[in-house]
C-alpha cells in the first residue's frame, strides 16, 4: 500500500487564491485593504527568509505589508513601544513578531502586549482561550493549515481517534483543540507517554509535532491512517547544502498510511497562506465586517 500524498503546494496555492478573492471583495465592498506589519529583531538568516516570504505573499494577494527591522541589541522596552505603536495604527490589521527573539528578550511579554485582534500568530493568551472555549478568534497558522489539510482528506471527523504527539503552545495544544472542536476523540502524547508506538497505532489521524527527526516509524502507524508531519529538520550534506526531513520516517510510514504530508512540501507551505487568512480575518473582526467569506477549508481531496 502506498499513501496518498497530501500536497502542500497545491493546497496552499488554492488557499491563497481564495484569500486574494476575498481581499478584492473587501476592497470593493468596504474600501479596506488588510495591512500586515512584521517585526524582525536581529539578523538571523532563516528568519530573514521567512519574513521576506510573508511580505511577498501579502503583496501578491493585494494586502499592504510593512517590515520593521530592529537591531539585535534592541531592549524589551523598545520592542514593546513598537508593538504599542502598531496596536494604535488603524492601517495595521495584523502584527507578527518573528520568532525566535534574541535571548535577552521576553517573547511572552511581547505576545501579551499585542492587541488580541491583531495577533495574527494566534499566540495571545486570550486567543488561546477563545480557541479552547470555541469562541471566535485567531488560530496559530501552522495548526490552522494542518487542520485544513485534515478536513480536506478525512470526510467525516466525528468520532475519529486523533493522536497528537507534542504539547507546545504553537502547535500541539492548538491542533488538539481544533480536533476536539471537530468532535474527534483526542489523545495528546509527549515525551513522558508510556508505550508511545502503541498509542500512535490507535490513531485514525496522527499529527506529529515532536521535534525529533524521523521519530515515528512505519510500524507506529495504523493502516489507512491520515498522517500530518509538522516537523522540519535541516541536515547538512556535502557541498554546504542541506536536506530536509520531518518527524515521521516518510519512506516507512507512506507504505502503511492512507494519506500523508511530505517534508518538505507539506504543512510548512500552508503556514504562510494561513497567516494571510488570519490577516484578512483580523481586518474583518476589527471592522465588524461579516459579509466577506473568510476561507476555512480546502477543496476535498
């Protein structure tokens, strides 16, 4: 058996097209253009690439985007002052502070300081509370994209057994809440879970955000399960290049699963697209607009 590939490139392209259509409708009906502000502290090369990609995508979809580059020695007070300024700027609908921050800065304080309806990363404690309680809010981009992929590949989620490996605030806990809200029976597994392979074999839907390269082997996967690999690991190879792998041993798992995301080319591509969804949604929430369709699903596989 060979699993069906859940293609992030196709999915993200479809989602971005839906966002572009909605942005155009927002401008036509209400004269509004969603605005995204990104903050980059320091000169981390990977972060610079990520921020540039987010800016480029925002412009391609008809939004405005401004980038604020701060030196690595920026103080906590200076960073919070910029966040406060962007909170007050009506042209800015979404604020994204690129992580990780330099070690002397407190990321949690920055998340709390960001206006909850401009929190397009979905990391404000109130955003987390709205997700857990089923309220209207902004969901972290990676779990949001993963959930869209799951919904497009599993016709009826009600009653399905879902196992999430990982309990981070960024991925594990939010995706577990999304699955629970979709009436799945959810198990959150982690480094202290006893007999993790056996737990995984109960999963109709297996989401892996463990942070350990190729940890999940083929015999951990229930035949026919949907496997969502959120991990990303860069492995140096000859010539100064890198090879990218996930948290799942793809070669093994793809022989057992019913559907699986590749790494690269899977969930990661959905993250930027979902940032655009959140920026659009934030603009609509801030202005009380309800007649613009916010994309929440992908075409069925």
